C-alpha cells in the first residue's frame, strides 16, 4: 500500500514539473511561420501575325517555376523546355502555342497564344484576267503587285525607257521596250523574274515555245520555267530554254521549245526566272499536245505508240563508254540511256575511238518504207558525234557537228528531238550512196561513235563525250 501511494506522489510531482517546463518555454519564445508567395506565369510572343517562313520568339519569365514546357502547333520546333525559343512557321494557317508551367508547390498553369501565319498574296493577273492556256503569254504582261510580288528587277529604273522606249505600263518595274512590231522584256540581269497567272481549263501536257532574241556575242542565257504554289510560294522547276547562240541581232527572234509540261486544271502562277542577260523575250506560245494515233513507223527504243517494233537490244560498249539506263529527266516515258565517256572504267577502251552498237532484236532489221530516223539527244559535249546505222552492205552515218549544228541539236544540256532523212545517211559518212537501198539489211540500228577529226583532243578526258539517248524510232513521215 505504501508503494502505491509513493508512486502516485512521485507521478504527481513529475507532472507538475513537466507543466512548469512547458509553460516556462511558452513564456520565453514565440515562433513565426512565413507563407511563400505563389509563382507568377509571365510569358510573351514577339508577334502573333507573320508570313509563312518567318519566326516568332517566345519567352517565359515565370517565377518559381520548376518546369517550363512549350508546345507549338504547326511550328519548328514542335516542343521546347527552354524559357526562350524561336519558332519558324513554314505553313500558312492559324496555330496554337501553349506554355505549361509547373511551380514549386506542384501547381500548374497554362498560357495560350494564337499565331496567324499568312500565305502569299493572291495572284493579280495583268488586266484582271488570267491568261487562258493554250494561248499566248506576252512577256510584258506579268502580274500586278509590284516588286517582289509580280516581278523582281535589280534596278528601279526602266532601262528601256531611259534608252528611248515609250512607256508600256504605269506600274512598270521591269525593262519593257516598246517596238514597232514587238514589245519585249529586255535589259535582263541574273536573278530577275516575272510571274504570270494562267488558267487551265483541262488538265494536259503543253509545249512552251519561247520567242527570244540575242545580239550578245556570247548569246542569251537560259530562262527557267517554274511553278509557284499560290498558297505557300514554293517553287517547282518545270523546265528551261538552255543558253542559246546569238540570233543575229536584238530584233531577230527565234523559238526555243520547253516541251511536255504537265499542268492540272485550274489556276496556276508560272514564273520566268532569268539566269543571266543577253536575252530579249517577246512572248511564250503555249500549245496543248494532242494525243495522236500510233506513229506509222518502227520502234527501236521508244515508249510511244508506234505501229511496228523491232526493239534494239541493250547497247554494247565497243569502246570507252559506260552505258546505264536512267529513269529521271528522260525525254518521254520512263527510261533513257546515258552514255558516259570513261576510258578508264569502261572495260573496253576501243581502238582510238568511242563506240557503242545497239543491235536489233531480229537481225537484219527491215525498215523498208520508212523515210526518217528519229532520236532524242541531250548533251553538253562540244565534240562531234557520228550517228550511224550498220548494214550488211556497209556503214552509213551523219556527223552531228558542233560548228554547224543541224536537225535542231543544241549542246545546251537539254533534250532535242532530231528527225533525220534517211537520204542524209551516207556510206562511210560521205557517200555518194545513201542507206535507202539497204534499209532491209540493218544489223546495227543505233550506233554512237566519236568522230576521227577531234577524238584525239579528248581521248583521255572523262565526261567529254557524254550523251543521253531516248525515243529512237523510224517513221514514214
């Protein structure tokens, strides 16, 4: 009993002592608790309205942020975790940019920006009406809109007017010369261009005949034909004239054809891009290519519809050629041959000449009744080519000379379709006999050979005698 009371007494004393300590501590010190301010979402965009291809700078200066996450619809980059980021918009439209900020207290806030990206200006055809094709595009009637929209010219001055021409149009920024019979664009510099809005009523394939002149000693520079996307301004190459020789004077015009341009139905913006000077441009005559019936002839290497065929076998390298079949930038269809002059890697250096022979599938070939040899060639070589047909009665050829270009073959790196009368294929190249009496004895239907007169000047120079070949056939007309 005594122990129980003693324990109660001791417990009571300890309780009193603990209470005194607690109350004493409360009297001696008061603690303060500080609540931190919440972080703030601060962000901005340098602009919310731009043209496609331009950039917007986004900045987040949010305080007490643990993470910063950007999402950019339609932009590049599409996302970022940086506080500052520059975003490029390459497509017209309306897009959302979203900033998500996470703070130290795990709260999350977002900020949205709406970015409007404008496309190119609406095309403004000269006179308010698009040129209907097929038809004529007059060079001086380029689109309205001024510098950078309808045209680009390196100088504000109209040099044609400065040199005495009458004024053709009040908004003129290009150099338009008004003549007695021809009004043309001239005084051209590299990098200048002009846009033309055209209308296609029915999808098809068209030939563009450029009417040009040059009085320059070195001739005129190539004019590129391009398509401009009416929403994005993206440029697509369609073809080009290639450089051309002096035509005999600034007022002496000739026609250069950019063939087989495919265009869909609807409105299009076409651009003429000038690669250099030395050129007067009058107009472009545009004609639709009407699908014709089968050609009355004999196909050798052609994907056209031709009544008869005796297709040539794969051409053989008989000296210094590496021959490959290509599928891009062909003249027609899907395939063409590239003859590369490469004595070292050809595997057969020949015997003092470059040579390749294509034999007919059925030999001898009988081409009796045909009058012309047709072939599409493309080359920049400045060397003469013997285009030859072998027969069991002898070899007959024409020499395609650089000095006196014939049959429409220019060495401009562009395709040209040649139509050569069989009467021009002379025995051993000089005659007097031609091949017409031996058209039933053909053993080599396409023979490409160097000319003895200039072979020594390039016999070891790779690439000096390169040729593309396509659309080879014989025809009655």
